[in-house]
C-alpha cells in the first residue's frame, strides 16, 4: 500500500480512539471539566502529563533544530528536561496542597487580590496563545504532507477534532485521551529511530548508535559525529559538535536560553494544572516521576534522530542533479517546506552555508526548466540553493531512510498526537482562565455549574479560532514559537509562584508589579527582534533567551516592592506556612 493509504488507516484508527475516549469521558460538573474530578491515578496522570509536555515542538522540531544547529540545539533538551525536574520537585506538590483549579486562582488567593488574579489571567492567556500557535502550525504541516491537503485545511481539520473532545470531556476527557496519545507518540518516535540506528550503525538503541561508528558504505568504521563534523565543514557550516564561538550561539545566550526554557517550564499553566487532577500530594509526586520516565525516553532519543537525519539528508541531496533527486525530496517540495533555486543554472542541488533567498519561499505554481517548483523570492547572496524548513526533519526522516510506508504513516500519527495533546491542554487553560477566573471569580459569583460549563465551552471555540489563525500565520518555526512562550512564562509566573510558596513576606503589590514588569519587558524585546527587525541589543541575548532577564527583573521588582509595602494579612501567612510544610497528603479540592 502507498503512504497515503497507510496514513488514512493509522491516523483514522488513532483518531477514532481519541474521539471514543472523549465521548466516554464526557462530564457535567465544573470539577470534572477543570480538574477531572481530582481523581486521576498517578500513572494515568504521569502519561497524560508526558503527552501534554511532548508537544509538536518536541516531536517535530527538537530534532530539526539539533540537526541544523548541532551543539547549540541542546539548549532545548537541557532546558525542557531540567525544567520539568524543577517543576516536579519545587512547585507541583505545593500547588497540589493549595488545591486550586488554575494558576491565576492560586495567585489571586495567595496574593489576596483580584487585581493580581486578573494580571495572572492575562499572562496565562498570552502565554497559552503563543504556545498554541506552534501546535497548530505543526498540525498543518503534518496534514499538508501526509493527507495531501494544504496547510490551512490541515489546521481546520485539527481545530474540529480538538473542539470535539475538549468541549465534551474537559480535563477528564483530555486526560484519558492523552494517555492514549502518550503511547502513540512514543512508539511512533522510537520505531523509526531504532530502524534507522540499525541501518546506519548496527545498534538497536539509538542513544548508543548516536555515538557509534557507521556500519556500511564509504564511511564504514568512522564515528557518525566525526563524519557529521566533516560534512558540515565541507559545506561551510560550523562543526556539528562545536559548542560556542564563531558559527555557534554565544555562551551567554546559550545559558540564558537554557535557563528561560527551564524556569518557563515551571511556570507553564497547562502543565501545572495537571497536578491538580490527582488525589493527593503524594500522588502528585509519583505522577511527576512517571511523566519524567516517559519524557526521558523521548528526549534521549532526539539527538540521535537529529544526527541520523542530517547524515542521510546531506548524502542523498547535496550535489545531486535535480532530475535525479530522491522521491522524498519531490514529495516534500510540493508542500512548500523544501525549495531549490538553481542560481548557477547547472541543474545540481548545491547545499552550502547561507540563505538561498530572502525569507520563506513563495511558490508561483509554475514549473522551472528542470521541473522544479518555481518561487518568486529574490535570491540571497551566497552559493546556497536549498531551503529546508526545520520542522520537516522528523517527518521526512523515515522517507529519507527509505523505511516502509507504514512506518512513515505511524510517524504522522505520532506527530498529530503530540500536537493535539498539547493544544487541547492549552485550550483548557484559556477556557478555564476566562470562565472560572474571570467570569465566575470576578464577574458573576452566583453563576451555576451549567452556566460556567457553557461559558467554558464557548471560550474553547473562541480560543480555537484565534489558535487557528496563528497556525495559518505563524511567527516562526514550531520550536521557536514555543520557546517564546517559555520565555513569557518564565518572566511572568515563575517568580511569583516560587515567592508565593516560599516567602510569607511577598505582598500583592509586589506580585502585581513584578508580573507586569517581567512580561512587558520580555514582550517588548521579543517584538522588537521578531516583528520590527531589531537587534539583540542586550549583551547579544536572543529573543529565546530574554525570558531569563525578564524573570530576574520580576524577582527584583517583586521583592523590592514587597519590602516597601505592608506585610500580607496573618491568615495569608498562615496559609503559606501550611503550603510550605504540608502535613499529610492534603485534602481534595474544595469548591
């Protein structure tokens, strides 16, 4: 069977499973809608958390970024993995002890202020919309290639599916759907990784094959990473394993980017809310351990996938006549995510350092003299003729390695599971922030459960339209967009949550000023670089790393203003004491 047939079969089976689970898990109470009734088992919650965490950025983009950035791409692995450990140990058990539905709920009650709640609500919505843009773009990319529809249609299909199971089951439906998605995406990631590792290095474990010698071909007996270093330098790129300096990210930017991803993880509202769904503090700790196990399996495989893909890609297309280009290349060329511009008119694909043309390619719908897809962009200076979107590496990898069609379809199903699982969690955060924190807590305290559920479901639909727009008009690669969301979370939530748990003296005035200062500075810096063609004027720190500076500003402003204002009321200080030194396992959420 061809790839398209296998894709319809495997994606159809997995989607039927997700929708069936959502129907069986439908809820009629706000407690079930927001926190799955606080009765999810640690294993199920751990798997759901891992699926929530292993987003399209993890499945699609991490390997793509490492493949093109080499050593510098490790910031995503270190930041996201380390951040989850930080979240599991430093925040999750204490927030579960506090027992609230949402992060703005925690901030509003801890800082005894509806203003603080409202500021946190705005931050949660802004962070979630930034994050979800990457997920919807991932959905569009997957559908555009494997179901042979355009990217916009792919985004619309994903929107319809997400709306169905999020609005029906809320957190309960999402949780058990994500358990299935966790299994699908990990199997889909490991199967081709193992097959390609065996093919290139003879090692069953990709993590070992990553550091092994090549088993066949002209490079037999040579270490894979040594060959990648040589191939990169021959093409004008920096060495694949080179850490810093010319051709790589500066050390300070690597540190700031890694730190922003790490602390941003600990401030992401769609991950934090998962720890409210279990029965106790002990269950929250255990579920964090299960989640970390699944995340570790995935993330330790990503560098190997990146290296295998780059090795195969360079060997199959660089220096090849376009007329003899492999089938995978021409398949992906139809999506607009690969483009070739014959600058010297010799009919050969010449891949070297530099941009082949300015910006992303714009296709005219016509064919060139060699049969290639024509683009209307002005060629950039340099000798590079090839444009490759980072986000296709994992999806194209099985085709590049000439694996069976069913493996290629399995990867498509896994990538969709990753994107849809995280998008659903983010939509619930946006919905709960508006329906619970804004509508119920600030506007209509007498609202019935039926009214609150209705508002929540309406907000899911409204949020999906905005998310769909960002999916069709994304501001960058999937992982780049997600990295910006982490920076915003780091600069807004992390300081006030940490100080809210560990400092009784932190006041509402300090928290409000800190959140506003941190996120406003970070937004300004990101917008200046990403949308106004500005430069990284602060010590060369990139937009992906500026969240670290925003976080430090938040901490400083929050503590200074807290020292200059009246201490929190005694009952708030007693509440913080109870959170910080939990006795027993704590009670279930009380509403």
